[in-house]
C-alpha cells in the first residue's frame, strides 16, 4: 500500500497537465476555425460560396429624334452617345450636356464607328461620303474621303461594316470588298486579299497590330503595317461572330462559344487538299448552351469577363469563367415582325458597345408592312426602337 501512494500522486499531477493542455489546444482550434471562417474566402482558400446574384440591367429608351432630326444610327462612346440623323448631322450627347454637333454629311448617316480607345469617330453617309472626327478636338475640321467599291459595276454600295484604328489613320470599310483607307494621303483604298469562302464580312475590328474580319464560317487576320493576310481560321460550323480582346464571340443555333483566333488547331473532320495545309479552326476557350431551342444566336458584346448574346429578342449575359448565365433581359420588341408577307421576317438587331465597356446600345428594326424597307421611303416608315443599358459586372 505504501509503495503505491507515490504513483497515484504522480498520476494526478500528469492528469492535471493533460487536461490543461487539452483546454489550450481547444482554444487554439477555435481561434483557427474562426480565423479561417472570416478570412479564408476573401483570400481564395476553402470552398467558394454561392455565386453572387447579378441584377438585370434596366433598359433606358433612346430618343427617336435629336435636335429635331430623325435618328438613323447610334454608337456608344465613353460616357456619351453618338447619333447620326436623316439630315446628315452627327451629334454627341452625354449625361452632363445636350446634343452637340460634331460634323455634317451630305446625306443620311448610315454607319458610325468609334476606335477601340473611343477617341476617333468615323461616319459614313448614304451617298458614300466618309468623315472622321477627333472627338478630343471636336472643333478641328473632319477628315473627308469618298467610299468607293472594288468594281465599278456595283458603285454606290453603302458600307455595311466599318472600323477605325486607334490612331485615327486607318479606316476599313466593307462594300463589295474590304478596302482600307489611309487618311494621311488621298490615294485609293488598299483592297485586302481574301478567299472565295471568306467574303462579305459580318464584323470588322482593329485589335492592336491586326485587322480582323469575320465571315459566316471563317475569319481573316491581316497585319495593319503591311496589310498582308497573316492567317485564316475556320469556325466549327456556320454562324455569327463578333471580334475583340484577341478572341471571337461566336453564336450558332443553340451555343455561344469563345474562340481564340491566335492559336489554331486542326479540324479533325476535314481533309487537307493535296499540297495544302490542314484546315484549321479557332481554339475553343469556352462553350455555353444558351437555349435548347434552335434559333440563331447573335453575339452582342464581350468585355473580357462577361459575354452577351441575343436570341429571340432576349439578351443573355454569360460568364465564361464559371459557365453560368448571370442574367437575362427581354427586349420590348417583337422577335418576328408584323407583316402581310409570309413567312414574316425576323426582327433585325444591331448593337454598339462602349470603348470603356460600361454601356451597351441595342437597336431593334422591323421593315414597313407594305413597303420595300431597302428604299429611303421604306426606311422612313420602318419601326425603330433603341435602348441603352449598363453592362453588368459579376
């Protein structure tokens, strides 16, 4: 009995030490858990929480007339909206000022384009006159040229695609061919090399040292210094494409894709012609099924993080990094135009994305019911609606 007493005393002291250590460890664990719960997600550690909801942007109607003149074209500037009118005047408005006239063309303003930096504005009239305005010095005289066609047999075609580079020196216009005008001189345009299957550009864009044109099934890339064709990429099908950020936003009947036109890969289903390089297509950065309904998807905008597409008069904003639709905005405009002609024509939509990626303009168009919409009289009786909205950010 007397031999066991010292061992019981030692065991009591050891037990007390163990309990004290356990309490200390428990306190430390609680502090660590609390710290992780507070700081972990902010630094990217731990599992990501649920995605933050993005509210649908509100549509703000744009006026049909500016300074008493009927609006025929719009373009989104940095904190401003540029309007072209039936009388040939070009105005700019902002939240802080009313309409200010920038220049005048001799006919209806048919097309407006801003450079990627938002400084230089190109305007084309229905009679093929071109005016380029430096919006940083709007009182300076506009540079003027005449848009011509590659073939004299089709003279008078109004460009359906227009782009201007960051320097305000080069203007690209799609008529029967793509011509590049160097505004430092007065010579004729440089006609770009192309191929039969890549003709009739759907979009034109200057992106750094390159000029890119997208077509129904492919895209051409030219060097702006030499204006030589550098490469050609083929899309995985036939659809609509929008250019920017070194990538192409592409829409088919159900899918929206982001394609990298700078890195190409072989098209497995295609066979190379003898002596020719293997056909290529743009690498797919991301793919999204927008709708299971087979209806054309029109690419609208891409700010590098969020892409916008239009299908059946409904704008969908898609985040490629997560593959989720952030929000959708139905446009108060019919997807199919009222008409006495069968089948009824689909509505036409054009868009303009501001150079600072903050504002999107959307224009809806329906031809007149009993008149040729391609004539000047038909255009005056057509239905137009235009809206401005803030571009969402996740």
